[in-house]
C-alpha cells in the first residue's frame, strides 16, 4: 500500500498553464484520375436505375406542383393586399381567425 504524504501548508500549488495548440489543417483531397471509359460505365449505371431520386418524379409532375404553388402564393398575396387595405398594415397575427391560411402563409414568409 502506498502512503501519500499530505502537503505542507507552506507550499502552495502553482496554477497549471494551459497552452492551446493550433488545429491541424485538413488534408486536401487529391483528385483521382479516371479514364474516359470508366466514366461512361459509371454514368450508364447511374441512369439505368429506375428508382433513383432524380427519376422518381417526371418533369410534368414537378411542373404541375410548381404551378399549384405559384397559384397558392398569388392567392395569399392578394389576400395580404386586401388585409392591408382594411387594417393599414401587413402585420397579420399568427392566430388570425378570419383567414388562418393567410396567417400561416405570412408566418412562413417571415422566416
């Protein structure tokens, strides 16, 4: 068993000095050399997958959704203009009972 001697009262512990070291720089990624034949094979493999994220929705579906979003935005904007004519400001409260859709739309667009 080890015995630990108590510190003498005359000796005070010196504070430990902490030094910070600079963070090591991240190694730069070196580009790998790929010949053109392997690029063509890799590209054909990507396009052959029917369930890839890019091919999940056709362009027509994306255009239709964009059109709906644009119509909704235009409708909410005209509702906001009507609100401003009545109230004199565009500060629609979060819980506006007359038009809750407008309240949510304004809240989302404030972000």
